[in-house]
C-alpha cells in the first residue's frame, strides 16, 4: 500500500529570508492528518537567503538530520561543534537532554537549500551527540546507500532509533530496489527530479508512505535525488 503526500499539499512558511515546506505538521503549520509517519516526525524543505539563518534555538529528545542539496549551511552548537554542511554530507544531532544550535547561510550570493529531518528517539534523556559524514563519493555511484542507522554500521551516522535512512542520486534510466523485512515500513521523499515508486509517479517535493509491501522499487527515466526511510 502506498499513500502519496503531494508536494503542493505541504504546509508553507514564508518570511523574508526563509521559504520552508513542511511535509508534516511543524511550528505554525498544523494538520492532524499529517503528524509524521512511524518514528519520522519532521521533513522540512528549507531555502535560506544569503547572509541569513536560524538564530540560536533549543531542541530536546529528537534525532535531527540535515541533508544539504545546494549551497552550504554553517552550524554552531552548545556542544562546542562548529562546522559547515555541504551537498553530499549528512549531519546528525541527538538532542537528548537538551542542546542549542544556530544555522546560517554565510554566502553573500547563494541561497542554501536543504532538508531538515526529525526522528523520534527510541528513548528520552540520552546524552546529546553530534556527527557529520561525507557520502559524496558513494552517492556518485547512483545506488541507494545507507547514510544513517540505529547501529551506526557501514560508516553511517548513528541515530537513536530502529530506523535506517538511505540516499540515492539515481542516474537517468536507472532502477534501485530496497527490500522491506516483514513488519517494516518505508517513507520515500523526492529531493530533486522525478521517480516512479512501486508504479506511482513522484516529483520533487513529493513523499510517499509505504506499508505492507515486500519492497520499494524506484525507477527514474531522467535521474533524481531521493531519500528512503526504513522504519519499524
């Protein structure tokens, strides 16, 4: 069973420096029909104008993943981390007992375009943590690769949940297949381009919940960039 979440139906936040699209309820956007899927709670597609950003703010008891599509996102947090996240890199913060951080677009000319993802942790009150890894080389192969997992295996960033996050920059006329173990569910989020998922066509910004299926089959005539979440 596949349930489509069209890009055009997402919540919208527009202020002077920020254009944000919310797959699930977030901040001022509330829709009781879209409160997340399994442990996946937030997928925000954000575009931040040059020399602008999110001031220091706090989080608690959430696994936060940042996936940059274009530009560069400057990060600073209360754990002492200061970094820049670029396309091909994945950043993970475990908010745990509480953290503060800021995100800023340091460019004077280029907007930064990224996905911010929140996953509920399997338990509350853990020690906050931070991790950032570069997957550019592996993404260039066009296959579906694991970028985050509950055990941190195979070079993935480690999230505190029984979940796996995959990314693919699919090449034109390519197909990838992800098998789902019995009882597992999937969410597919199209970052760029278009892809057919289990026979249903999805475009940039579209998402889809997949349950009671043995596999997720994705094919892309012209190429695309997509994230896949394997969830309990």
